[in-house]
C-alpha cells in the first residue's frame, strides 16, 4: 500500500528528537545484557552454584533472543509493526520483574528465557520501522544515532548494575522493567501521532502465499549480513559475560570499578555514533566495515595482552569506537538487504548476532577454564578477522533507484 502524500512529506521532516522513543527503545536490550557481567559473580553466591552451572543463563537469554528473531520480524511483516513493538515492550518488562523476584536459579533462568523471547519483538522491529518511515538518504545517519543509543545500553547497564549491587542485584532488573514500560508508552503516543508515515502491512491472503513472498525476500544479501552478524558478534560480545570474572581473576577489582570498566564499551559507542554515520556516507559501507573489523580485532588483541587493568579499559573503550562503526554499517546493510521485507531481514541479522552470543559460552567457558582469560580474547580477535570473508563477497540487493544500495559501494 502506498504511503499517503501527507505522511510521505511528514516522514522527511523527522528530527532525531521526534525519533527519540526509537532510540530509547533500542538501548533497553543492551542495558539489560550489560548488567549481566556485573550480577554474574554475585549470582554464583546467591544461588550457590559454580561458574559453569551459572553460565546457563547466557544461552537462556541470548540463544532464545536470537532464535525468536527468526520469526519475530516475519510476524511484524505480515501483521503490524505497531502491535508487535508495543506487545514486545510490555511483556519484556514483565519478564524483567520475574528475574528480579526469582527465589532460585531455575526461576531466574525462566525469566532469562522470557526476556529473550520478548526482546525479539523490540529492537529489530524498531530498526525495520525506521527503514519504513524514513527516505533512503536519511538512513545512514539515523541508523548511526539508533546504533549509538543501542550501544549506550552497554554504558548505562554496567554502571547502574554496579551501583545498585551495593543494595541488591534485584533492583537492577526492576530498573529494566521500568525503562521498558516507559519506552513502550512513549512509542504508543508516537504511533498515534506519526503512524501514517509507516506503510500499512499488506493483508495476508494465505499462509502459503506469505511464505512464498518471504522465501523470495531471503536473498544472498540477507544470508551475507547474517554471516557478518554471526562472526562479528562472536568476537565483540561473545566474551562479555566473562568480563567481570576476568577483571576479578586478573586484578582482583571491586564491583564498582568493574562496572566502570565494562561501561566504557558503551561510552566509546556513544562518542563515535554521529561520526560513524558521516564516515559511512563519505566512504561507503564496505570500506567502513573493513576498517571497523580491523580495529575491532586490534582492540581485542590489546585486551588479551593488557598488563594493567587500565590498559584493558582503554582497549575496551577503543572496541566500543570500532564496533560502533562496524555495527552501523552492518545494520544499514541489513535494512537494505530485502526492502520489501525489512522486518524479516533486520530480525534475521539481529537474531544471528545474539544467537552466537548465547552459544559462545560453549566455547569460551571451557577455553577460560583450560587456558585462562587471555586465550579467550585472543580467540575473539581471530574471529573478528574471519568476518572479512563474507564482507568481501557482499553484493547489495538492487531494488531500484530509490534505494540506497549505491551507498554500499566503495
């Protein structure tokens, strides 16, 4: 269905402030995930379990989050962006409250699973909605701001979790619930005011017809951005749950200091958000992605060799800068990969990111136990370089002159 002319004119006038509820909504998932490294050592004592047993919370959240995104975007493509997003934020808050009140590890794991399920209906659908509402020339810089806000969750989550840990780790999950409901309420009013700028989803004639259309949307470009997401996040965030443990084992730091160091990734992402969008418009998505992947690998290698906690901290800050450039480029490629089914493409891209983050403990936990934390980060650095293989063969999906596909070319 074509967008009404008034809405088409209106969406071109969106300021970043008018898109603020999208940016707020984008940070809540990383805010929740960013608190995990801080509460992880605490939960070992609370639930009286060892590191290997407690590691189950990582796949419980991230694998569920990743897998559910392989159908959440499709649901939004076939039904309604608005309904999908609002239900997602409402139920994500309820799942966070279950974690906050968990009396034992099984209940906490259940809460993590529900967090993963419900979060799948938030961030990737927000990204797809931006692709629907904005003209192509606005996408790179808007996605840069969106990505910076998303990554700022990695700054706020550890800081808040480290601060609240002095009273109770449960308060952190209460804060997750409150933020989720605030974002959901704000988005409710956004859709009431600007919903006309988002094209109506086509009516579903039959399940068979819908599946046929979705199969056509899953082109080579979608497969390539999925591969990029899988490999890159294995390097960037696959070890995140071990950061608190690493800093305690290597340098015996307190939780507040650990919170500050872990938050530096998010700070780097925030600082580099606007410049990343400008650089990608200037030099192209593939060139920017290549630079970003090399910088990611170098930053993680420095973390592996760091002789002092503040060298480690500086490298983690640099990782945030490099990852911001990389994820902004990849997110824009995902939005462009299947323009007729942006929800599916965006969710597949995001799903691959978090699926590997959930599966990572199967590799990183035993590596940590056998070889120590430095070997874990050396492995991550190598994985970052491996993402150059699908990037070099990437070819955008050409859909006509009104798409920003040319921006992917160097």
